[in-house]
C-alpha cells in the first residue's frame, strides 16, 4: 500500500505539472524564448520527480540503489552518459522526421530534452549501468511497465503534435516546436491518468544481467 501511495502521488504530480505546463506555454506563445526557457525548467522538474522517486524509495526496483560503493558511482556515471546519448540520438531522429537541420537547432534540442526527460530517465535510473543492454534485449511476458506506457504515449503525442505545423493557418502556437511540446506533455498527462488507474497491474523493469 505504501509503494502504491508513493507512486500515485508521483503520477498526480506529473499530471498536474503537465497540464500547468501546457497552460503556461499557451499563454506565452508569442514569446518563443520564454517558451524555450519554460521547456528547460519543465524538463528539469520531471527529471527531479524521477530522481526524488528513487531516493525516497518509491522505486525499489532501482538497480542503482542496489549497487554498492564504487559500483554505484559507476552506475550513475554510465546512466548519465546513456541519457545524454539518448538525447543526442533523439535529436537526430527528430531531424530525420523533418525538423530543420541547420536552423532552429536550439528549438529542436529543447524538444529533444523534454522528450528525453519524459521517456528515458526512469528506465536508466531503474536499470543502472545495464540499462541499454537490458532495454535492447527486453522481452515482455505479461503486463506493461511504467516506462513502456510513458514512452508510447509521449512519443505518439509528440508525433501527432507535428501534424498542425504544415497547415497554412499562420498561428503563433504553430511555431516550432510548440505543437510537439504540447503533444508530448498531453501524452505525459494521458500516461499519468493511465498509470493512476492501472498502478497495481504494472510490471517492473528488471536488469537482464
């Protein structure tokens, strides 16, 4: 019951933060620099939520917490490197999907940062230094994990958010990457609602090593 309660609090915080973030960015669509600054802050807040969840014991499956002494330090360093690698890879994928290559690099990077914090941080905190290997060799038997739910809904939301950009409406909210940001945040909100209602059915991630 305690674990469920802590997880529920995290999901509620994530849901509220997602909705408030959408409102804040909507109110500042005429100032893209303010929106980009907000995206950085929002990304940091979601990162802080996941780190706090690990440190207060809400994620008892964390491989990082089970590692000892130097191995724990090594796991933290490797996890950070893996998250940075995912950030750069995601930036490249977004460019391949049509984002400008040489212009609006900062805008694309901010979107990549947000999506990375929403999708990649939890599995890397959970699986530690073996995260990449475990995710590449992961085989789901029954149930779904929180990381899967968040990744699918956030990525789908960000992708769907790109659909209004080519439309010739000339609206401020169509500025890159605001619609994708809205989509990612709404995907996070939808994931939080799903996780709140299916918390007892979730399958934890485990390292394969």
